[in-house]
């Protein structure tokens, strides 16, 4: 294994991805219209990079929200360590860079006419289109979890204006000491694979301090999860007896919820009564990708791993959580990293130039699991004729070991996580 400090890796990845994707020569006489749908980590990063690397290209970002509430660090709001303001970012920085930001919903795409129809009635023409719409909740895919159920069992997984995160926070504050916090965790793929387990950890930290007799019941459709050994080490040391994680093979898969009775029912008919429930439901690519025929039978968008062009439609490049990345996780880091390659490839194709050679896609995913306690996983990926592949002998996870031996390591990783968040939000929105 190649050993690189995670602080250095994060710095290399954010700066290096831009360097790897940037063209050697920019033809100042060229002109073109790049339109981007979705202003999350993928879309905002693409817009900012396009304006910096290709100032001759007109860049338009279509995003219905006037600010972006991040999914990363939302779990720290649940614990009480962050506020909604801390994880909310405006688009003013992109506007100052010359990005035209339109706050409206993209209702439909006309690939033949190269136009995007907005809900407000306007039509936006493009030469190249980048679609970074994020995810949609598959309402009804989990029995009993239809629209409206999130008001009782919040998902807090699609931030939008942060209302779901705030609701779950209020429910935790009202939880009686001795109550049960239940989690329903889906099968892969879904946004932010380590996210449910970071959330379990930080809610446990809150309960330990404020409601020490409460318990967490985590019902999981899977038998394994990202950074599992590291999370479970932390749970044993920091929160002994507080968290029960039930894997799918031991009847952990939730197949039905009853919001009226506050019940999670598992595959073999076991009914668990819950006081506060966090349902992380099955997901798909967002509606615009589905309605435009970009997805396949999985509900996600297959793409060319070198250019991120949708397999279904020419001149539309799909980045972020909406595409099928294979080993690439659905993370903010990957959305940021791959956005630069997608922009470089789109402009190269538009201008008839050679595609950027040998792209590399980086991912680092940090998780907070307690006070001054951080862990991480690192991955390095490349495209191939068979799709995305992980680079052999690269990446890895934080070293395991008792907290007494790893205290400084855990503290440093928590600081690296904070630095990463500041860096990636600056790289996307400033």
C-alpha cells in the first residue's frame, strides 16, 4: 500500500484533479454554451472550473434553490456541533465569476434541439449539457414510506432547505430518556455510503450526553458497510451498550413502516416499535434524468467513464450521484473530482480537440464518530474500457486500534475532515 497522509492526499486530490483535467492550450477564439443542471457539489464545481479553465465559454447554471445545504456535515447539526447556517452556501461566488445562475427547475431536455425547458416557461439553448441533478427518493419502494411519511420518520437525506434535518433534530430533542431511535438503512447503491453510520455515531454521542438511557436500533439491509471495522471499534469504546446494529442476514432489512403506530417491520415479520425513526429510503437518479430517458433499469445513468457522456444521449454529460459509477462512491468528493474531467471532456469534444489523457478520480470520505474522533477511507480510480476501476495498491482506511493508542490520529483526522469541508465548499462555491 502507498502511504500518503490524508491531509496531503486531500490537498493533492482537490488541486490535482483540476490539473489533470485542464487543457494544455485554450483556444481563446472558440465560443460555446455550456449549461449545467443542478447546483450541488458536482454542478457548482463544474461551473466554477469551467469559468476558470475556459473563460471563452458561456456557463449557465440551472438550480431551483437560492442556496445549497450540504448533505456532508448535516450529521453534525443533528449532534448540535453545527448550525444550518454553517452548512448553507450561496451561489454569489459563482455569479461573481461570471456564471449565469438561473433559479428555476429544469423540466425537460430536448436533446435533438439542444434545449432545456424550465418550469417558469423559459427555454435555454446549449452546445454541451452537464446534468448533475442528485438523487430522488423512491417513494413507495419501501412499503408505507409514501409522500408525507417523512414528516413522521424523516429521511434527512435530501437536504434542499434543511427542513428534514431540522425536523429530525427536533425529534431527538423531544425523545424521552429511555426511548429508541430507529434507523432503516437501504441496500446499495445510495448517496454517501458511510453516512448512515456517521449519523448513528453522532446521534449516539448526543444521546450519551443528554439522554443516557436511550438506545439506537440500526436495521440494515446489508451485511457489510463502508469503514465497518472502524465504526464498530468506535461504538464499542465510546458508546458501549447504546447501539444495536442488525445486518440483513439477521433480519435487519426493513420492508414496511407504519407511521401511525411507529413501527419498523423487517423481512421475517419482526415488528420494532420506534420513538424516533430515521428512514433512509431507496433512491434513484433525480427526476430530470429519469424523465429524459437517461437512466437504465437500475434507475441510474450509465456514462462513458472517460467523458461522463450519457450512454443514452450524445452531448449530455452526467456527473455526481445520478450516474452509475461502479466502484466510485456517491460522494461529494467524487462529484467535485469528476466534474472537472467532465467539463474538460465536454469542451474538448465541442472544440474538436483530443480528450484529456489518463484521467484520475480521487475520493476521500471522512466521518466524525465522536468528539475529536475522525476516520476516513481513500480511493483512487481510473476509467477503463470495462468502466471505472479502482487503482490497485492505492487508498485504504484509517488504521485500526484502541483509542488509547490512536487518540492523536483520531483527533487529527477530525481536523482534516473540517479542513476538507472548508476546502471543498470553497472549491465549489467561491
